[in-house]
C-alpha cells in the first residue's frame, strides 16, 4: 500500500513538473517573440502611394512614424487619424506593413466640392443672451465668443462637409449661399448655427447626390436661403428650383431629363427657370425674359 501511494505521489509530481515546464517554455517563447519583434521588425522604409497634393515627406511627417519605430507596436488607426487630421484633403488612409521593415501609406484625396460663401443670417438663433453672458466669468465668456466666431472668408469643403481650407480667388468649386461657418478649422466638419442645421444636412445630401449622378461640374451655384426649395444654377442657363423634403436623387434625374428635353425642343440657347416644386408638373419651364 505504501509503495502504491509513493508511486502515485511520484506520478503527480512529474505531472506538476511537466505542467510547470510547459508554462516556462510558453513564457520563454512569448518573450522571444516579443524581443524578436522589437529588435528585428523596425521601420526602415516608409512609402506613400496616391498623394498628389502633398509630398511623401508631408504625409510621413503627419503620420508621426519615424525610421526605427516598431512595425507591430504602432496603432494603424491612430496613424491614419493623424494623417487625416493634419492633411485635410486626404480622406482615406490604408496603413500596410511589409515584413520585415517596410511601411506603406496608401491615401485617397478629397476634391473641393463647394465653396461656402460668407453669410450673415438675418435671424441668428444661437447667440447667448446677455443674462447668460453676465453669469459667466470673463474668461469663459471670451472662450465662448472665440468658439462661435463666424468665418470672415469663404471656405472650401468636400462633399461630406469637411472643411479643407480657405477658398482662393481662383477656386472653381460651387459657390453656396445660406450657411454661416462657425469657428472654422481645416480638417474638421463644418459647424453652423442651430438654425441652419437643416440647411447643412440638405447641402450634404445634395452634394452626395450630385456626385453620384456625375453632375457636380454642371452646377454653377447653390442657394439654400429659401424655406421650401433649393435654388441651383444648372448648365449655366437654367435656374433649377428643387423642392425640400423630396428624394434628391429622383429630383436630379427629373431635372436632367427636363433640361435635355427643353434643349431639344427650344434649341441650345434655351434658358430660364426649371421649377420642380409644382405638384401638377414633374418640371415646369419658364423661359427667361428676352
């Protein structure tokens, strides 16, 4: 009996030693892999693909990655975010690791879709009242005023409403009237007063629909100041009145067909108002006064 108990103890001890040995081997393997990744997988080459507006050096500098960094210890998400925040025209960034020591940034650049003109809303709704300002400390009041300062120059945005940069005089982007940009900063989404949130949503939807339909280059200007419809200069000679609250993809399709039909019927010099707001007509054309 004593011999059997002794044998069981010996077997149990061997099992414990075997388990401990496996754990030690596993820990050693993890440590070896960690050390190997740290020592051997260091960035030696950084490549940039797809950038025309920015130089490779600008993209690399914005990424925050330098030669010698470890390929696997960096966050690809954070690297992508840094590039997009510091370089507004870059929309998508793919970060690819190439073993043993190469990092590649593949970027996709935005185009300026619209130019937001300076606009003073005749009925501003977001200004803090005097009593509230009086209750704030002077520092907080100054901070609030600074945060809500309206743009004093036109700004370029992409089709998704991201601020790109101040618009130059030679900009060919679509002029947009009816929005007041607050505290503009390149690389961030455009902010407007609460009273203009609906207009901003409409503009984003319209720009996306125009881009999808391949009609952006045919639009001369957009006016969002009307309460029930959008005014849009289309193909230079037509003022399109597009109803709010309707399917914009459908409305743009109706507009394109109506304009083509009018040109075929009245000739290439046809010009006037193409009204899509009439319930009894899909589109009603009113010729411009001679």
